């Protein structure tokens, strides 16, 4: 079968302006609740796109850990490639591909580092193995073999077997303050429904976009 022959109809139902919340964060939370209720695999998984100094875009999947009026939060190694890109250009894009519900959410905005207190609070809530892994892995650096990483993990696991794992100074979170949020709902005959919220001063304006 040719890739070009793979297609299907989108039949989950449309999206109408009258059904939208005036606040895009509230609308996002509603869709997130529905994604969780649908028992989707990794409903909080989102693609984060950044751009390097030469203008080359990069994408990777991370997990959303918090969302509120001020933005969308994720955590990472502050020496990682994505963190280096954000240091040079804080404009980012994030995308939620909720295929089973025939939905997508696309967000553009500016990334800013979280406070030390916010980092500490979340780090303390993580399983101990995840805390140790954050220290063991120098994210995005080159390694010659997986065994090196596993050995470092086991070494640290033994070291912190009976004590608390300190928050590493090279680990933390970012909050993406949204400037636009687009909601996409699949429609029959490729007549998809798209609504774009754009931030103007302190208010959100919403427009329907052609599919």
C-alpha cells in the first residue's frame, strides 16, 4: 500500500463557537479531562519545538506537569539541547496530538524558568528513581554505551539509598506563557473545525480558521 492511500474519515463530531469557553485555559482543561477520561495513552504528552542559533527547528516529546492561567509547565535538564535553545530564543511552540479523540491543540508562547521553590516542590514529589535518573543523565550529551548510564544510576542509587536526593542545580522547569492557543477538531470530508485564541493585552480574541 502506498502511504498516499492511507486515509480515514473524522467522525467524532464538530466544534462550534457556542461550545467554546471564553477562556482558552478553561477550554484546554476541559479537553484534557476528556482525554484522561477516554483513557488515552499519555494524554499529557506534548511536542515542544525550539529553534537553534542557526534557525534549525527541533522537536521532542515531554510531559505536561501543570497548567494554569500563567501557562504550561514542563521539567528538564537545564543543560539539555532544548534548554540551550530556549536560552537563545525563548519563543517556543507546543502541540498535543490527541488522535483517538480526533483533536489537536497547538500553542505558541514564551518559555521562562521556574523559581527554585517551584523546582524543589516538584522534584520532591517525584519517585526516588526518577530523582536519581535526573542526576545520572547529562541530557543531550554523547555517551559511548548505555552501560555507562546504567552504572552511574546504580552508583547513585546506592549512595542515596537511605537519604534524600538533593535537587541538582542543572535541573528545573519552564513555564510557557501562551500567546496563541488553537483548538482543532476533525470533521467529515476534511472540513475540520479550527478556533484560534490570540492574546491581545490582557484579553483573548477568538477566530475560526479555515481547515
